[in-house]
C-alpha cells in the first residue's frame, strides 16, 4: 500500500550476530519471542531533559558478514547499533587454537565501527551437569578464559543456557545487556551528531558553508531518532532544518540550489509523499537538487515521521495545508518558467495525494472519535483547497463563465432582465484548452474535456468535501458547498436541481450580516422557482430578498414588491411567512372607550424599511391575556407608506376584562401573511388593563336562594345576567381552583327571569341546559334576562366555612355579526350562610313557647325581612315578633317568639315538626341596587345611556364603599362616611380620575358625564332606608331551619321548700325540706300514672337524707309531697336542688315540669374555730 511505503521511515535498529557454531538456530525462537524490547530508559543529557522512556523498540537480528557495512558517508545514519559473537566451546585446546583467533578477527571488524557496541554470548547446552562441569586441570573454564582475554575491564561477556525458554531468569542478563548496549550506542551517536551540527552551524556565515551538507547531517540525526522510535525528536530536527532554510534564504539567498525546478515531466501531478520518485538525498549530497524537489523532500520526511504518531493523520493534513498553500505562492513567483496552470494542478494533486495516504492509514488503524473528527476537519480543508483549483481550471477552460462561488446578477422580469446563463466556445476558450493540455494529472485532463465531465468531477470532489465537513459538524460550510453545486446547476439551466439544493438548506447566512451573499443566493433561487412554476415558494423568497433591503437598489425593491403584490393574489392556498425584516410593528397604546361598546381599539406604530409602499389587505394584532384570553384587533385595505406611520385597529369580539400584553401581529398581502412578534419590553408601556363593563354579560355564583340551615351545602347557584347584551348561542365552563368538585349531570334545570331596566322581575319561565363533556351549552337569552341554574358540588365538611374560587369562562354570540364574545372571571363562592340559627322551647299551660335566635356571622349588615314558623295542621301559631324589619350586624342577635297551641283532638303525647323560614337580604346589595337604578335613570334623562357600563363601574369601584351604611341602617339618609374636608378631596380625586378615563371621548360627552356625577353625589341626601327597602324586594334570600316541638298531655310542677321556711343556714346544719308535686293541667284520658322523681343535687353543694330517686303514683287532680333533709357543704347563696319527673316505665315521652321554685338559701360558714380533717384508715 502507498501509505505503508510512505510511512516506512528509516528502518529498525540492527543487531548483528557472528555464528560459526550454529548457535542462533537454537536460540532464535527464544530471542525473537521477546521482541520488541520494552521500556528502555535513556538518560538524556541534552538540555537537561531527564530520562526518556522508550516504550517499544523493534530490533532486527542480522547474520554478520564482513562486507555488510555500507561505505561511510558524511552525516549518514547507520542502523547498526550492537554486534554479538555467539560462542559454544568447552574444549580448552579448541579455544586456544581456533576460537580465540576467530573472536579476535571478528572484533577487528566490529571494534572499529564508530559509536557501535559489541559483546560475546557464551552458550552451553541446557544440561545442568554439563553446565557445571566447566573446569579442567591447568586453568579455569573456557568461559573464564574468554572473559580474561576479551573482557578484563568491561562486562562484554554474557552466559546463556540453550533451550531455556521456560526459565524467564535465564535470558534476563542477556536482554539487559542488549538494552544497555543499544542505548550506549545511541547515546554516542547523539553526542557525535550534536557535536557535528554545532560545528557546522557555527560556520554558517563563513564563505563556502553549504546548507546541503548541514541538511544531510541533520537528516541523519533525525533518522537515528526515528530508528529509536523517538519520532518527536526526529520531527524536531526537520522543523529546525525548515526554519534554518528560510532563515538562510532571507540572509544569503539559495546559492546551493541550481534552479527552482518543477520542469520535469509529472512535477505538477506527482505524489509529493513518494520519495522513491527521485533520488532526493543523492541530489542533496551532489548539490544538484532544485528548490522545488528540496521542499517536497523536506515535507515528505516530516510526513513520514508523522505517520508514526497517534495523531498523525490530523497533523499531516494540517501541515499539508500550510505547506501547500505557502509553497504555492512561491510557485506563482516562478510561474514564467513553468507550464501554464502548474500551481493549480500541483495543489490539486498534492491535496488529494495527501488525503489518499491518510485515508489508507485511518482505514487500517484504530483512532478515538475526537481524533477522527479533527482529521475530518483538516481533510475537509484540503479537499476544499483542491476544489478551488478545479474551479479556477474550469474557468480557464471556459467550461464555466466565472468562478462558481462568485456573485451573479439575478434574472427577473424587469429592468435587470438578462439572457439565461450559458457560454460559447470562442478563440479565447480554445487557447485556454491548448494551455491546459500540458498538465499531466489525468483526472484534470479528463475532467476538462467537456462540460459533463467537468460537472461530474467538480460534483464528486465537492461531495467528498461536504461529507468531510459534515463529519466534523461544520454545517454552515456544508451549506456553502451545497450552494456551489446549486450554482453549477443554475449555470447549466438545471433550475429544478438548483432550487432543490438552495431550498433545502434554508438561510445559512441569516443573522450574520452577510446580506450580500444571502441576497445573491436568494436572487438565483427566486429565478429557479419562477422558472419551475413554484409561485408559493417564489413569493416567500421575494419577501426574504426584501428583508435584505440594505443590499438592494430602489429599482430592485420596487421590482420585488410588485412581484409579491402580483403573485400573492394568484396563490391557490394561503402562505404564512414569519418575522421578515421588512416591517417593524409595536403597539403604542390601547384606546378603551368607556361607552358601552364592548370593543377596543389599539394604535399600532408601523415602520416600513422599504423605499416602496406596501399594499396590505389587512393588518391584524393579537393581545394576550394573563388568563389565556386574547384580543384580536384588525383593519383592512391599508397602504403602508415608507418610513414610520400609525394604524388604528379595532377588535371585533367583545373584550373580556383583564390584563393584556402585546402578542403577535400579521400583515396580509393577498393570500400571504407576514407574522411578527410584538415587542414586550422597552420604554413604552406594554401592559394594558381592561376593566369589566357592568352593562355587558356577567356571571355570578353564590349559595342557592333557599338554603337549609345545619346541612352541608351540596349545590351552588349560577346566575348569568345578560344586561344589555343578547345571547344567541354559546357555552360556559366552570373550573374549580380550590378544593371543590363540580359534578355536572348531562342535563341541568334552569329558570329564565326577565327584568326591566330597574331589575324588577317581569317574566318567568323554566327550561333545561345540556352539558357535553363538562361544558354547559347556553341557550338563547334576551337582553335584561337572568339565567339561573344550580350545579351540584362535592365539598369536604371541613372546608365548608372557607371561601372557594371558581374560574368562569363564557363564550357567546349576540347575533350582531361582530364575532364571538368572551366573559372570563374568577368568582368567589361562600358556602356558609351569613348567620347562625338556634331555638329554645318553654312549656306553659297554654302550649309551648318557641324562641328562634339569629346570630350574625358576617361583617356586612344583613336585613331580616320576615320570619315565619310553619307547623302542621292542628297547631295554632301566634307570632309575638314586632312587625318592623330587623338588621343583623356582626355577632348581633335577633330573636323571633312564637306561641303554639294544640287545637287537634290528639290524646297522646309526641313531637311536632316545625319549619322556620327566614327571608333576608344583604344591605350593601340593597344600597348598590337602588343607587344603580337611580344612576341609570339620570343617564337616560341626560341622553348618556351609552355610558351606562362605565358609570356603574365607577359607582361600584369609587363610590359604594364610601357610603355610610351605619347611618342608613338606623333609618337615616344615605350619606358618605367621610368628613367634609376629606369628602372635598375625594370629589376632586374622583373628578380627575373621570377626566383621565374619558380622555378618548368627545368634549361634550366628557363634560356631560362629569356634571352627571356631580348631581349623582348630591342626590344621596334624598335616599333613605324606607325608599331603598321598598324597591329591593327582589333581592331577598331564604334560610329554612327545621326542628321538632314536643307536645304533652300532663304538665306538672315540682318544688322543694324548707319546713319551716328558712332564709339561711350554716354549713353542716341539717335542713328539713319538702318536695311537692302539683298538676298544672291534665288532658290525658288516664286517671292515674306511675311516675319517678329524681333530685338533681350537686354533690359539691348538698348532701341528701331521704329518697334521692323515688317512684310513685299520681292521680288526676292529686297533689303529693315527700320529706327530705338537705345538708349544705359549701357557703354562699345556694339554690335548692332541681327535680326531674318522668314516667317510671319509660315507655312514653317524659312528662315535663314547669320549673322548680328556685328558692335560695344563704349558707354561712360554721362559727366554731375547730377544723375537722379526715384521715384515711
């Protein structure tokens, strides 16, 4: 392989062996098995660099011959480092007569070799008995004789045993001596080279100094390092040679070189890494080498070493790019003596040859992923460099009108139209073809024969380049190269192929201010699209061209704008184009008029960067709300002039209240829509707040109109008030935000209540609502109508007293044709009723007395309109509650009292079910409802009805909470809870806020609204509680409280009294008492009943002597008494114990007593000073 030949290098270290006794065949396997040598440590004394570890060194064993050594040459390196003499002689006579002489003759040859080492290897059979029997009479062993004769001072004799491969220690001494000898020879060679190079370098400025001799010396030095696998040191020598060459070239010129060269056949296409093409080293020794050949040889030697390094392929390509590009400039200086286009052919051939060798090496070796990426990057640069030369040659041969990656003028209908690209074979083209015929690169010669061949060659090398750049993830360069292929197709009028490539890789130059390059590509792409009839994409590209308005002339802008305007109306389908730099849009302000018109207007500032006006069919702006709502404003048939202008856009849908910020805008030209994101930051205000219009549809939630006290709420009421709008169709969603579950059935019962302008009910009808996938379908509702329905809920009993939040969203059409309207709000839901209700029962001879108590739980005052006690037939109810309304404040109590009389013929005792129904209303709702109705009357009387929503919102936000509800509750007039000084400031502040809100209205309307509110504030002194309560009956709610009332046929009284009557007693003093049971009424048919009394005495106050519990019989009209003794154990005013009487058999309900006399005794402490302390036994 070529790579193997190039990377062969300086060869291996050679160790010779003299073997007259055929010992090598016996040890060859053992020795070769331990090659290459590992971990040689060279003590580097050069520049105090320390020890150098040679991890691996391959050694070649070669049989010794006296004539094997080449003739010594100046600076030439030698591969011979160590010489071995293999001896196997145990006979003393044989050694003395023959072997000693042979060793001496061998030593006479190798001992004279400069900077080379030698030693003797004494080998014996692998027999311990023979190995130990080495002595004989008269003098030591042969081993000792050899050591005495040839190694008296230095250890140049090594003993090994034959066939000892299984014993690792047997060869340790041999290989250690071999390593030391190789390193010793190497150190001596290095020292010699350093001395010689220093000497020559010091003579550099003397006459007669020859750079070629210096080069040969350093070349041998590098080869020595290379043989020792110290490739970095070898490469350093050539780098120093290269630096010295250019230094001498600057200082002394090049007198050592005959000519520049490059005139030999094939010099423009030869493999620059193949050193076998010419005897480069011999020509250097003979001073006949040219500058061209010398530079190639120097670079080839560097590459030869780099092939042995781990990152060799990447470094080779990197150096090749530097060398080829640098030497190409030198070639251009000598181009007069070279064939035409020599430099282009040499660069092309050199780049591809380097890549060929590197690819072969990469294919047969393992490299890391990062190294492969780095190599592909360097390789891509070389391929691109070669491709540029092919581009130049194509222009020279007139196969292409100009370099492929240059800017061409686009051909479009209009003033700049031109003929389709093409070229003719002129005399100049023929002259260029004859000049190119002298090139020797066969690929180039074949590629320049025709347009088809050139296109195939150019496309092939460009695709190789694209593949390499893609492997190292240089996508922008990939796009550039693909663009060059597209340009080739464009020049050949292959528009479909060119458009496909340019259209696929998008805009590689966008955002990098390379407008001229992008414009050139887009112009050609536009022409291709128009030629192929792809008008939809053609319009988009024309708009992108207009986005580069800075690189276009006024005529071209006018041309492209007319193309867009003409083509956009012919499209079959709409085309959306995003963020073109033609326009800049920003929302300047929102005009939210305060009249009852539910739409808004926005003023949009438009900056047209083009020098031509833009005919827009419509401009659409979308504002986004914080709760996912949006406002869409639009206008139609607008001509946007050049420069800055303002456009007023109006919303078609009713606007939901909330906070909005700019979203996006669209400018429509025919069926083409230009989309823009509106800026959300900057000095301008970009957040707009829209308040709810009280005159439009509202949705409120609350507890049902009638609730049951004491039960967990299982539903809530939704009230949809149309106000002045109408619902033709729509739907409504309810989404809980807090811990609440809304469980909607498939059908809901609803009620439609029509009201007049003052909110009074006029009509009432019922209906049903369909629920589809949890979405409530809204039916047709007229203006001033309320749609009321209940929705079931599931709530944790522990969370009943907390406020809950529901998100309500309603979409509806009002039939006006203005589009869909939206209502969105987060409504609070209070599930707890605003008061606590409890009852008390007192028995009397005429019947039970029932007291119902109401305790206020809310800060807002509640008006109690009416409380009724509903009982079954046969029970007469007498209400003792005053007829005047009661107002319930926070923690205030109000009571209702009822007397019940049984008028039925029932003769048995039992319980009667009772239902207390309480009508109430919220005082603040009363005030607001009445004041709003008066405000509406004033608006209608002043002709300002269109400001109804605004006026009501001002009243709710600015006035209602300032009214004095306390004075109103006491029956006074409705007035402000502000001191006179504060009220004056408040009026001024209200006037200023009204002026600001009415800024977009006419002066007449603004002044009219201001005067109306002045009159409205004064009118409160004529509003009193009586007027308000009479007009707000529709606001009432109901609470139902269920309980049971016991009815008895026998009513008794029990009384404990002292006998005789006493007013005081002493602790521990026995008191005689009598329990008397009397009849209050007896309506039972029974003449005698069995009863049981129980004295309810507190053990901490009283001790009892007698029956504490006792059964007895009582007859009609009978009075009975029982004697007891009580002993007080506590001082103070004590009540006598209470008594409970019940039927003794427990089969009937308890007979009730009226009460005991509650007689009190003053219990005094004992006057004695004695204190009795009980002791536990």
